[in-house]
C-alpha cells in the first residue's frame, strides 16, 4: 500500500523550516554582529550620488555592537573633530536588522527616536546593510513633525583587525552608577536625565555621556583596550568635546568586580590651556562604578 501523503502537513513542515532559517537564528546573527566594525564603503545618497565611495585615512568611522546595543561614530583625526555619532538598542526581527536610536550627533537631526530597519547580509567578510531614515519637518498648520522624505543608507562594514581580549566579564553595555573626583570623597550620582554608557567589545571600548531628554551629547571617547589579570588599560583614539592630552594616552585602571558592579580606578595626565593660551599639566582621578545597562 502506498503511504498517504498529507499536503497540509508537508507545507507546514516546509513553512516551519523556512521560518527557522529566516527568523529563528537571530541569536546566531547577534553573535556575528557583536564586535567592532569599520566602515569601508558607502553610497552618499543624501548628496544625490549613486556610486560607492570611501573616506580617506584621516577619518575613523566605526560601529561597536554588544548583543543588543550599538554605538557608532565618525571622527576626523587630522582636526580632532567629532563629525557624527549615534547609538541605542538593536534587534533582529523578521529578517531585518533594526536600530532604535536613543542619541544622535549633531543635534537637530531627525534620526533620534527613529527605529530604522535595514536589509542586511554577510559576504566576503563584509557586513552589508541598506535602510531608509525618515526626513522630518514641522507642519505649519498642526505644529507636529511630519515625514516629508527619506534618506537611503547603504553601507559596507568590515570587522576591525585588532587582537581580541578574552575577558567575558567586561564585554557588553554598562551604565555609570557613580563617580568621585578625589580619594575619600563621597561618590556622586548623575541626575536621572543623564545617560552615561560604556560599550565594550572584544577589541574596543566606547563611552558616551548624553542627555536622555533632548538632542545633546556632552562628551564621548573611544579606543582599544587590553586586560591583564586585574589591570584594565585603555588606549584613547577618539575624544570629544576637546583634547586635553587624552588622545594617544594609555590609562591603566585597577579593576574590581563586586555584586555585578565594575569599579575601575586610575588617573590621567592632562594638559590644560587657559584663556590666555598658557598651558599647565594636571592629573585627573578616574574613580567610577558601573553596572550592566538594561533599557
């Protein structure tokens, strides 16, 4: 007797298998995305151009991702100038990479508050993604922001080539709990409106201090790091809003983990320029307590 084929069951099985491969491996995709990436090519659609291009060596353009958060920045090394920055959370949903933007620089742009879906794929060691951000304007009649256009975002990213660190304790997204300016002083907490995040990948760190309620980034820094036993060292490659001797410096921190909190203690030598142009050297204490960040 021939077996009786049930087409409904067959179609259901096929649909289940397809759904698994398309949507059910988001954790694997997140693992592939985690790390630090450099922009290698992009299409400047906002300038009316359609050909792939790239920035010169003087521009650092990086995106750093944990398993659920991202921070990117564009920095002019020649002039020590931050040209752009953004960050927030992300997810893989229905086959798309979706960025939920919580902070953005320069201020006054439309990206903050948007959730931008990207089509994406991995090929030849590159992460390719294409999406559209909304262009908003104020409606004169209602006073509301309305969508008037869109900007196409088309980019190719490559994983950075620095040697990975093996400490799983540090990797992820952290928020600052408190800090102090002098040994023996009481720890100070930031007000509720202040966001202070540090994202650690296997190769890089990036931190940002911003206002949760408006479109302002107060300060930021990034670079590579290393960890040996209980010594955590940051090599600073980007700083904002100004360089007081931090660029190129290496800061050594003693590290202590207690109750899911990360305390690091170190100091950095700064060069301060006063209003008359005179320079003086000073050292600044960095004594901070961080905890894992959760939205």
